[in-house]
C-alpha cells in the first residue's frame, strides 16, 4: 500500500530514512490485519491470551513497570514564542525540540517494523472530524489505535480527498524514562513521542492529537476540543438531552457516561446513552447551539473500581475483544482488578505471584481498551456526522471538602470562571504524587495546547459565535466525612443530579440563589429510595461562606499566574463572587 497524498508519502519516506526500519507496513484496518497482529503479539510475548471460554479474544499486556502512566513533566508544547505555550505547559523551542527528538529517532527502528496508521478522529463522514497519521514501531499501539480510532483504508481515503492531516511520530525506544519525551508542535500540527509505549504517551490520536493539537486548531477555527464525556438523557416524556462533562483523569467520566439510573428512574422510563467517555469536540451550529462529536471510537478506561455495582455497562463490554493493560490475572486466566469481586488473583500487574505486601494486584492506572460498539449503552447518535446538541456543560473534580454536590452558574461568563478554577486531587493517571489538590481548569491542565489565558478568552468568545450556549454547572461526587468516607453514594445515584440539571435547563425546577451560584434545596432533588441521611445531603448542598472566601483568595492568586492574558471578564466574575460572599 502507498498513497496518492504526496506530503504523506514524502513524510513516510523521510521518517524511514531517519529511523531505518527493516520493513514498512501501511495499516489497512481490516479484520485479517487485526488477526495477523494479534497472532504476532502473542508469538512475541507482548500479549498473553486470557481465558478463551470466559473472555474470548481478550489479551493481557504488561507494560514496563516504569511506563504505566502519562508523564506530564516530560510533555512539552513547542511554539515559536514561549509565551504562547503559557505557564500551564512545559515549553521548548521547536528547533531545539526537533533536534533532540531526531537524535533519539536516529536509527531507532533498525531491526523493527515501522507501522503507518492513517486514522480519523470522529465519524469518517463528519465535517467536525479531523484526520491524522501515526507512525510507530509498536504493534501494541497499532492494536490500541485500531480500537480507539477509525483507522485504515477509509481514513487514508479521506486524507487523500482533503489533503491535511496531523503528523504523529512515535517510537517506544528503549523505554528508558531518561530518554522519554512527548513533544507537540501545534503550529506545525505535528507530534513526536519517544520512549514510552503507554496510553496517552503513545496512542497519539488521543490526548496528543485530539486535545493538545486539536485545542490549538479549535482556537484558530472557532470550536472547542475538550476533555469531556458526552451522555444522552431521555426523559420519560421522550425528550432527548445531551450533557458534556469535564472531570480530570480518573475522576469519573467513563462511569458517568455509562451510568445506569436507580431502579425507580428506569421504571419511570428514563434512559441514558453513551456518546463518549473522554474527549468532546464541539462547534456552534446554525441554530446557535453547540454540536458535539466524540472523536474516539473506543474506550481506554480505568479498570480498578469497575464492578457490577458501580459500572455494569462497562463490565458487560469487557468480556470479549478487549485488551487489558497492567491488570492482575486469576488462576484460570481471567483479568482481575481491585474492586471487581472478592476473588484472589494469582499474578499481579508485573506478572509476579500475587503478594499483598507488593501493593495492589492491578496497577491503579491499569486500563482496558475496547471498541465503543461493545458498550450496551452506546448511542447510535455517536456515528452522526452532525454530532449531538449539548444542553448542559458540567465541570467537576475530586474535592474532599467545600465544593457542593452541584452548583449552576449564573450565566456563561460565571460558568467559564467556574470551569477555569476547578481544582481536584491528583490521581494515578499521571506519574507523580496522588491526592494533591491542584487547579485543573476545564480538566485540561495536562491537555491544553496553548496559554490558558487565551483559552479562557476563547471560551468567553463562544458567546459571540453561538447564541444558545449550554447552561454550565459544577458537580462534586467526592466529598468526604470526618472518617474519610464518601458522603454521596455516587455512580448510578448521580442520575438524581443529572435530572435536576436537565430540569434547570427546561426551567422546570427551583434553586436557591447563593454567592457561588444556584444550588438545589434537598426538596428540589428526587430522593425517592435514596439510601442516605437527608441531613448529610443538606450538608452537601450548603455553602460554607468562610471556606469560599479562602477559595476566592486562592483563585485570585491562581489567575495572577497567567498574567495579562487573563480576560477581564474573569476578574469581573471573581469580583462579583467576592462581593456576594462578603
Ligand atoms: P480517565 O480515563 O483517566 O480520563 O478517567 P475517568 O474520568 O473516565 O474516570 P473513571 O470513570 O474511570 O473513574 C475513575 C475512578 O473513580 C474509578 O475508580 C471509579 O470507580 C471512581 N468513580 C467514578 N465515579 C465515581 C462516583 O460517582 N463516586 C465515587 N466515589 N467514585 C467514583
Ligand atoms: C487520562 O489520563 O485522562 C486518560 C488516560 O484518559 S491516557 O490515555 O493515558 O491519557
Ligand atoms: Mn482522560
């Protein structure tokens, strides 16, 4: 296979000269190719076959123990001017970064095969979709990209029709953390990643393209590329709504996207459908609303905590055609992770005999990769070229204290301040300390390809581009009591909050006006069959004014870090908040 796109043909040739692979394979995305790659990965030990009776066509891959999460400290945005990357990113001059990377790539594919993966982020026929090509020397990356994107012949045909594509060059190198970099060149629409085979570092269509590069493209073209799930909510009256929600990594997007409502809701006829679980591209439509697609075609989800009582939809899709990365294994070759059930695994995520003294059996950031089509709640609208219209945007994070269960913004500008100042405890999805509260604007701290001040300005500017923007909310499922226990049951019970959000969008339910925004009273939420003390729920819906005054001070300091690129409207909103709190 080759291509009629000269730029692509030239680039592949140039990369081959640099990296010197033994073979070049153009991925066509066929079932035969998929089978051939699975056989190859089994033969060379990259894959271990899981129990064919219980988990047909499922494979276990164990990463190098030093390569199990995104590496934010080794991730760079390489713009001509340092200021354009913003204080929110690590920066390197493009020429320096190219030289450094090309040095690493020099001859790195000798003895290996170079795979060329044409892919499309989003439905092949959608004008919102964008194409890319990843060149990699990892067949495991190919198999993940096969599930996570629309890859192969159809994507290549679109590239040949359209011309443009994002270039992503990847090599696992020696998996040496000292020779590992993830470089982004937004102004060139290109990516170079070396030294990691893991998730967001290596599947370049995902965070590198669909967020870091796409956020920059979106800014220049007038749309939004966000770290958001998209879910559909159908009311008993048959009205279809869509919500997009941004939570930082490992803070509940996959779970919310696949939510199964409490029994009473199901009985009444509420239906939830899943459009996406991680990334959302939105653009203003002719009707003034934001229309969204999920650019991905699969789920790369957190395994630990996935269980029958938390996320049954996810569990149902994981019994077939799934790649498991860094989970544990039972005696009879089934994948296992903490929270799944009470069996004891035989081996841990490093392939060692399981010993609790070594820590959890599955790595806390262990993952499954599976086609979205296997999800029982997958929405047929996910394949729609025009996308789905968004009614509400929700921001959230892990906050053990202070932040109420749900708050509605007074208007779009207030909503942008809310999103810009969300904070959350860090998780195992990236290397580094876990549980440290940091600001994670719009859940995009690790993923925005340019200066946050400009990004907030772009969000504010959507007001001029769309006159029926979604209502904005924040949620917090993660409040803890004095004993460190979650106060809100979460998971399926989050439906109660979603119902209030939808009712607010329709002007059908009341709220209390507070300094920080509109909150429901306990009586505004459906608490039928809710197994919790309503006094505790009342606490979750109470505004701690003194605590919020401190929060506002910390927000003031945070915004100051972004200097004169912070839009005045955010300072105005902050001032309003402080005045209302005083
Ligand atoms: P990324 O794929 O890293 O972007 O993560 P994500 O945002 O999709 O997070 P995910 O849904 O995988 O959840 C991460 C962890 O949070 C899992 O261990 C879940 O069990 C837990 N979690 C999700 N939703 C809730 C909730 O409503 N309450 C509580 N207490 N935990 C939750
Ligand atoms: C995240 O960390 O937000 C993920 C996993 O979704 S990764 O693909 O590694 O970015
Ligand atoms: Mn994510």
